[in-house]
């Protein structure tokens, strides 16, 4: 998705607005980082533009409380570039209002349907931090019947009416326990989208233990743009129900799967054990996965609201996670792994607050956030026709105000962070505070800006230049 700077409309820079603006000021969403040789890298967290410029240019145009007039002699070229990337904005525009409008238009856009499908909550592993699993509603349905599959397809098809694109995310439990359901439902949705002139894309989140060659062959027909496989540090977190280590078997599976289907590797950071990271990187490279994986990223695992072991998991404190993930991103990259180099520490975009998104649980119930699946009292409806909508469970998500938190008003990370994950904010606010999230989030952002800018070093360093052009982020994380 692309969008314009604040000089124009939400859909793109409007020439008429740009020409009307006379006085420009630095955006409140500029986040600067010092670079060697008296330069700065500046990320605008609303437009997503990352610009490297001389410290002198920063002082001239972007240092706080500066103002710049369009008709000011001699400054036009640099300023025009900074305006075009959203680093300079018209003085008379309220940037918070523009961000709010952007969130609203994104959240109520009619063009895409996003569906997270959870065909089963069952899993063959027993990770301590899992927010699904055995502690959910007793008697919860663990896999779909054929009738349920048909209801789900009909519900998705009906919700997709008039849309231009459908995005499916297969999740669980361990979704590959329901590979037949994934195959059957995909074989109905893909041609239906084609017939309706709608684009179809799908992703799948898995622990990788069941990615046999046969399963990969089946998945190749399921329209997946990528699969995400999760491994843990320490590896022992991912044991099967008999207590056996699964790490080597998962990497063996990946050695085949990553050649056939684009594969992202998510490394969950449970504890800081440097020898374990080295072992993992060696094991990946030994299998040539540094050449075949599309992306490697590190993730924090936090204490779930309701996990399988009575929430007894001790998460790595977020500030420690922030330090370890920066260090390991750099080390993994130096080892040749395809480490994600986006400026944002976490994936941007919260489906729960989007009008045309839903999560379908194994029980056929509809939720907004995947973290609620299995908690029937949080569902807002069902795929069964004639089921009334429970507005009390739907409206708070759609009306969620990303800009409601006082602490965020002056924060330069607000457009992408949006005050943090709404599920955490709504149901585990104490944990959000205890995480000391903000300071560490901003530090990670700065570390990533620095790395990204240094990676883009060129002989012209020091000249004003755009490393990544504007591409507005959405609020929150998924
Ligand atoms: S939650 Fe923290 S990091 Fe996020 S926008 Fe608010 S103040 Fe900034
Ligand atoms: S960002 Fe939070 S609330 Fe939104 S979908 Fe993800 S977990 Fe749920």
C-alpha cells in the first residue's frame, strides 16, 4: 500500500494542497539517528520514507521548531525532496488528525477480505507460551467436519462479495494436522476467486514438524505466497508431547520445503543462550537454508492471557529481548542468513480492528483477534447461517481508537505502533505496562534505522538521498 505525505490527500500528494501550503514545518513523526561523518538517517514513521542527509541539512530544515517558507530563496531543491517524502509538512495541518483519517480509511476499506482460518486448535507440540492449546474451552472442536468446511467456504464467499482481493492465513493449533481441510477449502476458494476476478493469496503458520514431502506437494497447490515456520531459542522449548526434541527434524523438513515454497523462519526468543544461536545458524547453513529461506526474523514471546499451562511461562523481559534481537539480527546477517531489514521491529498491521477481516475458529465461531480463538464468550458470530451477530464483541474492535493513549501523543513511532497491540491493551494492560515496551520499541526502531542506512552506504554518502521512499504503514502489529 502506498500513500501520500501530509501535503496532499490520503490517497497521494495533492498538487493543489501542496501549492497552497506556504509554511512547512518538520513532521512530528521524523525519527532521526546519527550516522558517522556528520550525517543523519531520518525515518518518517507515517510515510515510511527513510532519508539520509547531512547534519547541516537537518539543522537547516528538520531540527525542531524550524519553519520553511516555499518562497525562501535557495532552499527549494532539498526542501522539495523532504516535502515529497513527508519529512516536511504544512504548518496548518494537524498530523494526528491525518493519521486518524488514514487508520479509519484503511480499517473500513472495502477492497480486501482478510480471513485467518484456524481449522484446529490441536497441536502435536506443547510449547509453554502457546496461547492456544489444551486449556481452552473444554470440549472445543479440534478439527472440521465436511459440513463445517462447506459452511466456512460459503461464509467466506459471501463476505468476499464485491472485494478485489482475498487474503487467507492458515493458523492453529498446528494447521498441518488439518492438511486435508486446508487442501479441500483451498481447492474451492481459489477457483471461486478466479471466477469472480478477485486476487487470492494465502499464508500458513506452522511449527514445521509435519512438513513432509507429501504435505509440501499438497501445499504447493494451495496458492500460498509463503509459509512461516517457527523455531525456538532455546531449541528445547519445542518438544513433542513425549518430550522429544523436534528442532533437527524441523530443519530437515525445511531443507526440502524452502526449495518448493517461499519460507519465512521466525525465531522465537525465549532465553538468551548464545551457544544456541550459533548452533541454529550452523544448522541452517549446513542445510543451505541461508540460500533458500526468504526471510529470517526474531520474535518476542510474551505471557499468554490463557495458555496451556496456567500461564506459568516466564517470558524474556522485553528490554532484554530488544537488545538480544538487535545483536542476533546483526550476527545472523553476518553469517549470511536473509535477515529481515525492515525498519519496523514488528510486523505492521492489526487485522482485529479492520472491518473486513475475521478469524474463523474450529468451532465455526467468528472472532476478530486470533488470540481469542477458543474463548467462545469473545466470539461475535458463527459461520452457521442465521446466527445473530454479537455486537458487544464486534463493535469495540471496530471502534478501537489507536490514538487514545496520552503517552503516545508525542511519540514519533505512533503511526506504526498505534499504542501497542489492541489485544494486550484490552485484556492484559498490566502486562503491557510491565513489559516497559515503549522505550525498548523505540530503541529497536533506532537500531534498525541505523543498520538500514549503513547497509545502503554508497560513494555519494553525505548527499541528501532517499533510501526507501514513502509507503505508509498501518497501525499496530499483527
Ligand atoms: S505505545 Fe509507546 S512506542 Fe507505541 S506509540 Fe505509544 S508511546 Fe510510542
Ligand atoms: S495486533 Fe494484537 S489485537 Fe491486532 S490481530 Fe495482532 S494480536 Fe490481535
